[in-house]
């Protein structure tokens, strides 16, 4: 799928790639079948927010259905997907992952911050508590799951205490891999119109370096 309807305040993607468009399931399945015939061993389904995949004309077919069908094309072919948005991670997707041994137990779940007030400023649509509850519920159903994430440090107005919550979230979740980027304001975003990029560059860098202690 392409585009994004979420409008996180720091993000330029909805302005550059437009509204969400889901590629027809028949076209995806055809491509996966062709790749399988060529001996390709691994396929990654891509979208800014794969959980929003929806085909209204096909009775509201959702991402779990697509993943189920793609996984069934060739049980020897590994299937990955990225990225699922933590605000709307359906149980059905976890169930499909559990049922197919060829769907990799590896989830990239971009948290962006561990502080609920910062998450609200980012307009991410979840709190720290809701994110941790999602992680707990996924690990209950997929005990061997490997988790990765993206984080931003130094978003508009972020205090040292708020950034400490990002570090404590990382410690609590114990990701297999996490990327931490210093915030860089983009023109045209909501943050550019409404907020001030007021965390000095040296503070952003210092916060980025703190992650090394985890
Ligand atoms: S961060 Fe991701 S979910 Fe948010 S607006 Fe950008 S592309 Fe969409």
C-alpha cells in the first residue's frame, strides 16, 4: 500500500505520498506467485501502515486476510511485513502470524516516544501504557517474537524527564533492535505550523548517546 492517512505531527509522508491506497490483493498474489516460481525465498509486504490495508470493494478485506493468502502461496517462502502501526494492531494479524510458520516472528513496531504527553503532541494515537499492553499481549501469543522499533529524541518541547521515559520504555520492552533519531523539523508538517523546534542540537545529540547505556 502507499500513502498514509495518519498525520503524525512530525511527519511529511502524508504530504509527499498522499492518502492511503491499498494495492489489489489479486495483483499482490500474482506477483508473489511469480516470485515463488523464480525461486525467491523471502518477500516483504510494505506500507506506511500495513494495518490500515483495506479493500472496500472486496467486502472490506483487511491486512490479516491478505497476509493469510500471501503466506499460503508457498509455505517454504518467508514472509515479512513492515510497518504495523501500534495504534491499531489487530489480534487477527497476530493469529495469522501464529498459524503460519513461514511468517517471520519479527515485528517492527515504531513507538517514537515512551512518554504519553509527547506521544499526544506527536499525534500517535496511543499512550505508553497502551503500547506496553500491546507488547505484553503479542508476547503472550508469540513468545519467540523479535521486536524492533524507531524512536525520535528531542521532539518539540521534549524535556529530559520525558526523554527518560523513552529510555525506560526501551529497557522495559528489551527490543532486539531499536533506532533512535534526533528530531529534525520538516516544513509543511503540523509540528512546523504549531510547535517550536526548541530542543537544542547538542541536547538532542546527548540524548541520542544516552541510548548506548541500554
Ligand atoms: S509516521 Fe508513519 S503513521 Fe505517522 S504520518 Fe508518517 S507515515 Fe503515517
